[in-house]
C-alpha cells in the first residue's frame, strides 16, 4: 500500500499474465519486481499507487466452469472490485487469452463483444466518492503459440494462434468505439515455452510502455 494520499491510483485488472505466471511451471509466480504491475510501481514512484488484480484463468465474461476455478468472470466481479478499490484514477484491462481456449469455442468477434460489455460496465460505474470517472486502458493480449506442448495438451488452445492475432484489430476497434485507451504491443509481448505466459522481458516492456502512457494521460 502506498500511504501517499495524493498518489494516483491505478488498478491493473487481468488474468495469469497480470498475476505473473511463470511459463512452463506448475503455477509458479514471478516475484513482484518482475511482474509488470510491480515494475510500473518502481518506474512511477511514490506519486502513484499500483493495485494488482491478476487472477489465473480469469475470463472476460465466461469465466471458468471447472469446480476449482470459481469467481473467474470479470463481468461478475468487476463492480465489487471497483467499489473495493475506489477511488481510482485509471483502470488497465489486460484480458482475452483465456477466451481462446478451445473448449469455449468462441469466435474472435464474440470475445470482442464480451470486452465491449465489460468496458461499458466499467465506464458506467461512477466513483462512490463523486470523483470523475477513471481513465481506462485496454491492453491487446499476446499472440498464442498453439504448437507448444502446453497448448497441444488435450487440444487446450487449438486454433488460438489465429484467433489471438484477430483480437488485435477487434480490441482496438472496440476501444475506439467505447472511447477508452488501447495499448497494442502484440509484436513485443513474447511468451515463454508454454506459448501463453509472458517472459520477464515482456513484463518489463509492458511496464515501461504503460508507465509512459500514464505519466502523459494522468498528468495534472
């Protein structure tokens, strides 16, 4: 917690790539100084408070129907999350990879529709304290390498490579339509040997890009 009462409050809302899942491991997590929210905190300093809200298997709307994976729907969780961390100056949404699991059988445009519903829900939620609504930024998810052993297991991400590429245009279009910011770093966000989760250098690239964006958009 940053105890500077004047600090800008930034909510980082995402899935395992915000939680910091280490590629190729059994739910091992990068330390806080490697994860992109932690790196952002270091880069931005005491004038900002970075709030980390990453959750493995989180989906935009569908969540995860496995018995041990309850509470994974972003649409269902976002309102209490926003109220819990209120007031906020910025919300960064980094989701979409879990929608590409083959068992969900979703088309890219359907993933985009889910994102639209989530963004509209966030944008319509006023601060309980009457402050102005927070700035919203969408991060385009990385390209999934479906040829890895992790992705091929039980056809977990069959067809996800092309779908993840298609999300770039769709997410950017929806962000423009809703009137929120967008960060497209698909070409720079490299995944590890499981083809899904980000490498440390990708966490750093994302943190640096977002930190520069926030310093520009949230400056007084």
